[in-house]
């Protein structure tokens, strides 16, 4: 079964490029032309990853990302922000609100595919011990606490 990617983008030419590129790689592409529809589709369609523009009509991409991270159902979805906003402060804001990666437009199609593949691989990967990131972090903290108190 192909991975489902939700693209929240209002620019038709960018949307066509991303959709075509991802479909050529075998991904199922869902489209939302604005933030409200994007939030709705993120909850109802259960995508595997979201590509999110920052400059959108109504609610901007930073706010959408923040809202997605606040909802338990969408909090762990990989989010790739894609924007013409290329300043470091814009990228920092994207990461601060929860983006997993940030690409500036115009983006090369091969770069988009590479970033998507990387984020999807991270989503499904587990450390060699078989634990998820949170479980591994808890185990490390527990072990550090035992060593601190002379236990092993």
C-alpha cells in the first residue's frame, strides 16, 4: 500500500509540481488549498506525512503546524514545511512550532522526494533495541538515575 502524503499548498503551479513528482514515486497525494481544509484532511484522511506551505490564505502554515502538534491524533505526523520564506528566523520559527524539516522554494523535485523519504524512514525506524524514541529516552534517564545512586 502506498504512503499517503497531504500537501497543504495554495499555489497551483507548486501544487502541480509536488503532486506530479510524488505520484511518479508511487505516493498517494491528497491536496488541501488552505489551512482549514488541511487541518480537516489531516484528521480525517490519516496521511503518513504532510507537506505544508507557510504562506496560506486564512491561517498560516506556522499556526497549522502548531495546531497539528497540539492534537493527539496528528501530533506525531512528520511535517515538511515548504516556503518562499528563506530567512533563518523563518526556518527557526518553523522548527519551533513543530516542523520536522524545512525547504525553501523553489525546491528541486529530487530534494522534495529525498526529504519525504527521509522523514518517512524516521517515522517507521526504531533504535536497534526495538524501543521508540520516548521509550529509549525514559530508559536512558532511568539508567542514569540508577548509576547516580550507586545502583546498576
